[in-house]
């Protein structure tokens, strides 16, 4: 949870962040979602995520 909070804090300048927890096989897994508010491009958000400990970050468009 601490790592997810750290990543979410680093991505907060780009928009609203949300942390989701999922349990699988007795382990907790965390996802950090970012809802951009126009402060930076999608590429900027991805680069920030990658550089702050989320190497598997990807874009999902709604």
C-alpha cells in the first residue's frame, strides 16, 4: 500500500488519482488510476509513472 500511495502522490499533479486494492491468492495487489485534468500529455503521465516505480503503467481509454 505504501508504494501505491507514493506513486499516486507523484502522479497527483496530472489529475485525480485513485488506488484500487485486489486480493489474489492471499496477496494484495494495488493499482493506481489517474484521471488527467489537462496538466500534461498522456506521454507525460506515463513517463512520470514509469520513473516513479510503476514500470507496468499503461493507458486505458474510456
